[in-house]
């Protein structure tokens, strides 16, 4: 069970993490969190937030969310996002590390996803786009599964 894709604009990582960890506890560890950049129209027209530096915002959101979902706390200070918790938030029944997936289409978001996320949620991807997703995933961090590979929890 998981979200399709929560836009990183308009939703602070502290709130998203709390909701994700609660959903993970309720589903006994079978939850994954899907994230997306969203669109300029939704971000600016709906949220009233400038759609600026979207890939940097995605990167910072993933870094903050990784800290928050693993430990329940964060001390993250980015250029666009700050997420700090004086005391880690405990969610009974939540496993450490909610899987983070990204709805990614372009090469930059695929690169960030390969480096920091647990997988991608291809959007409007036919066979040609699927091949591009898989070939772009090798640019992820060392020891990472390709960004286009499906995420499966052990066990």
C-alpha cells in the first residue's frame, strides 16, 4: 500500500514523514511513500508557491525524509528546506525507513531518484520511456539498485 505521488511543493517533510510512518504502522510495514515534483500550474496556481529549483527541492526533500523516516528525527538544513526535531517522534509499530519512491520522468529527477530514493514510479511511460528510465538509473549512488527497478521489501 502506498501513495501514488505526494508533491514535494506544499508539503513539509516533517508532516509527510509523520503521515507516512503512521500509515506504515497501520499497514504493518507494507507502506511506501511516493513523491513527485508536481506541476508549475498546481504549485503556483494551487499552493501559491513559486515553482523554483524543483530538482533541488526534490533532493532536499528526499534527504530530510530519509532522516525522518529512519530515526523519527532530523537535523536537516538545506538551501530550500529546514527540518529539525528537538526530540525524535516515535510512532508505535512503524519500522525504521519507509521506502521512498519518486514519480520521475526527466533525466535530472531520475538521477536524483537513483541516488537517494528506493525506486521510481514511472509516469506516462511507454516502452521507450521505460528503457530510458532503466538506462538512466545506473547514475545512482554506489551499490544502489537501478532507479527503474521495482522496490521489494525483504521477507
